[in-house]
C-alpha cells in the first residue's frame, strides 16, 4: 500500500530498556525496546524537578531584596492551603492511569509554591517528578540526553504557565505522556498551573478526554480572603520574620499594615509588603505605603540601588551605569530569556547598543545582576512576574501613580514599539513572550493597554496573530477592552479550523458578539452573530456553550423565512445543518437527525432551482445525513446519502478541483467510515479511503495545520478497512506507523 504522503519521522536513538521522551529525556527502568514518542523536536523541555530550596546569602539578600521572593529559594515556609493539598493528594491517589489537573489563580496566588509542595510530597513517596517548560524557539547547541528514573512506576509532570502554551503543544505533551503509560504502564499525573482557565482549558480538556482518554479536571486556587485556613496578618508576620532572618535584620514584632483590601488577596502581595517593611526598617526608614503600587515602587527602587552598588563597587565593577542597566532590565523583562545573538539584536533594535561589542558588555553586566537559570541563555527577566510587570508599567509614562517612583522614562514606549516592529521576516523570536507580557501587564495597568498595546495592535495587528492563541485569548479577557481592538484582529482569524487559534477566535467572537447584539436590532444580523459564535465555540471545544446560539440562530431564521422565504431559506438550511452538528457533538444523535434531514430537504429544493449555487450545500448536507444515520446504527440507510454526496462532489471537483477536491476527500472518507461502521462493502471502502488519502496528501503538504489531522484520521480508517478485509498484518503495521508518527493521538 502506497505511503507516499507519509510524513517521514526524524531519526531516533534506540536504547534498549528506555524510552526516549522528546529530545532530552531518557527514561530508565522500562522493559523492552525503545519507543520514540515524537518524530520531531517537541516544543518543550522536560527536566527532573528539584524541590530543594536554593540558599541565598545575607549579602545577596540585603543588596537585592526581591531575590527573597523567588519561589525556588523558599525563604518563607509553605503554610496553609490544607484543603487544596488534600484535594490534590486525593487526585494523585486516584485510580485513573493518566490524569491532568489545572490549578488556576491570579498571579502571585502561590501556585508555584503549591506545586513545589506537591512535588516534594510525591518525590518523598517515590514518584519521579518532572518540570516541563515550553520552548517555542529551541536554543541552538547540543542538548545531551538526560536520564530520568521511574523507581515507582509513577511520574508527576508540572507544567507552569500552561495558559501561555499553544493548545497543540499541550496536547502533544499529553499524548506523549499517555503513550508512556501505554508503553511502560507508568502512572501519570500532569499538574498544570495557570493564571486563568478561560477559553483555553475547556478546549484542551475536551480534546484530552475525547481523543486521548486522559482524565481532566480543574480547581481554582482561592484568594486568601476565601480560604479560612489562611490569615493575612499571620502570613505577613511569618514572612517578615523569615525575611528578617535572611537579611540579618535584628527586630522582633513587625507592624502589620491594613491588608484587608482586595489588592492583598494574593500571597505574593502580602509577601512583598512584608519584605518592603523589613527592608525599610533595616535601613532605618519608614515602611512604604500599604498600597501595592507603592510596595512595588519601593522594591524597584532597591533594584536601582543594587545596579548602582554593582557599578560603583571597587572590585570588578559592572561597567554599565544604572541608566543603562535600567534599559537592559526592561528589555530583558519584555523579551524573556534569549540566546545571546537574539539579545544582541534586541539591544540594537532599541538603539540601546551601538554595536555587538557594546551589546555584549551590556549583556554580560545584566547577567552579573540577573544570572540566568539556563546557562545557554541570557536576559533573565526580573522576577517575580508581578514585579517585572510593575517595572514595565512604572517605567512607562501615563500611569496615575504619581509620587511613588522615579522610574518613568520617555524611551520606554519607543523601545516597546521598536522591539515588536523590526520589519523583518520572520518576526523576532521574542514576539510571543513580549506580547504576552504586555497583555498580562495591561490587565493591572490600564495605561499599558490604552497607550501602548492598543496603538500597537491598530498599527500592526499581525503581531497578535504571530504571538499565538494564548496571548490573543488573554487579550480578549482584558477588563473593558475596547471592542474596536478585537474588530481589528477579527479579519485575521482563520476562516477554517486551526488548533492553536480556535480558542482565541472563540474568545474574540464571544466578546464581539455580546457587544454587537446590544447595538443591532436587525434580526438577520442577530442570527448571523449567533450562528458564527456557535461555530467558533464548537471549534474551540466549547460544545455545550455552542448549542444555545445555534438554537437561537435557527429560531430567528425560521421567523425570517415565514416573512420572506426566498431571501432567508438558504440561511435557515445552514443553521439547521449546524444545529444537527452541535447536537451530534453532544451525543444527542436522535435529536440531531431531524434538523439534518430538514436542511437536506431545503437544499435539495434549492439545488433543483439553482444547481450552480446550491449543489455544494446539498452534497455537504447529504454527507452529514450519512454520518448521522450511521451513528444511529441505520447503516444500510446511511450508504445512499454518502454515495450521492460523493457523486456530486466528484462532478464539482472535476469542474473546479481547487475549490472542491478537499470536499471530495471528506466525502470519500465519510463513505469509507460508513462502510466500516456497517461492516460491509469492504472493497469499495478501501478504494474510497485510498483515493481520499491521495487527495489529503498534497493538501497536507501545502496546509499541514488544516489537513494533517484529517490525513492521519483517514489512515486510521484505512487500517480499519484493511482489518475488515482480513489483512490484519497490514492493518496492524499501519496502526503502528500511525502511532509512531503521531505519538498515539487519535487526531
């Protein structure tokens, strides 16, 4: 059987007794030969998680207090969250072989420390614990394959910033971990951390459960006010005592400010206030105002003093003066960690370095101040994320927090624009990270949205598309976002399915639909808005939410047809067809058949009167009828509409192959699928699915995001047909090759 459209897997390393996971981890204590889980370099790195605290000296703590806030130092012991820990322990002990759980909460809520606590407990119980990091732009250079033990046959994988990952990358990871269980019997738990669940999580969870058989659930990490196990005053005094010890500040009894406002619902906000209080008293100063912006401004002033101290020290001084370091820290916080050549490019793009020699000096000095966690990269951002976002906001003119900082610089807006509008192709490697950082900053600092982000989007809308679906989804969630910003992006969204942009398209369409429905009284426009929203929600996996707008579109268009059938009957047929699809997706197959049949009847009448306009719609509706009947077990009845749809689409493709070949392939595939479901017509099914593959192949080469999944799904149907013909060896060989090429995903 021809495999000429088969994607060629990359060469893999074969090591008996291990599983090569991605390109960097080799898992020991697995029986049998190696399984190469991914044919390509995956967009993430897997490393053994280390829950042990990293020590920090008194000198470093006093010179750069913000270092004490970093989770990996664990200066403040983990306390509280008992109910949350109990719930996670129960989930880990559960019987599911592979399960993923999302823990979401606002930035600074304590997700990383919570994960570290869970990691430590799992490690103590004999689990392997892994940290998985998204790497959209792999760092050049050899990466040695590391070895990870699975002593207890169980692994906990922690995925931070999961809401910033492309959906395809998360699904690829879940596929590989599921494959690890299938291959080695390993019990797998995937703990995902994110600021929000939003649109992205239901879409990922739906695909994980429906396609991968991975159990999923989620839990919100409650703010301090909502968790009776946590007391803000106690949290403050505990943190203050530990910070005082770390900085060798001799005092007992710390003045507790008023922490009752919503700004202190996050653990990090309370810790920052405690740190600023201890540091100020240690310097003989009054603690800063209890406002969170004043606390951030105080800690950022201490960063400035740290830059000056390193520049002015007599031994091995940092050559870059504080004003230059300020520019470097802002740039690094915007771009995120980068390979050195990219960092040079960023400094040149902003005009902060005249040449590569000057850039290297700034990079070296910045590395002295902020050593990277990955030594292959430079430009470690200012952490925690909240403090880095506050640095960007307070360095940008236009905020209303006058008198709390002297960080404002006129060069900041221009630097942001210059970094994102290089004019080159492809866009700079920091685009996605930088746009994401700006979006997150805009959630708390309105002037970043109105004065920086929105003008950028209006002038360069493709930036947001380049940044990816995760950034787009968070953009749509900015409080009181200007709808015209989303309308600028709407024409750039894909017209068809796109695994990494479907979620963002649904979020943007949802926001715009609610806005537009309040500004139009035209029922035809209202119906179109509901229909489009239902389609976008379904594409994003929000199937339950998609049903209501699909039903509303049908109701409105029925009324329109009663008044003017010639104008609105085609629209009603389209809405009925889509309603049938939405009901089928929810498993309501009996109910799905009636609207599908009504749509087919309408399209048949329309095609008789105007075949050029409506034959494609009739073929599409017939194709769906065949699938609906097959789902209901009425397989003999399903063959006739499937055959008619194929015949129509073949005639259309002969006249206009560019427009109709993809549809012909879908009908050929559907016909074969109906045959497989009915356990008959095996030779015709093989001929049909083979032709479909020969069409999907070249289409996949041109548009892999759109047609790659369909190609592999067609190959799976071909394997089922071969099995039905009794050619079991060929069928099993084909299934094995599919699993090797896709990581076992049902696509």
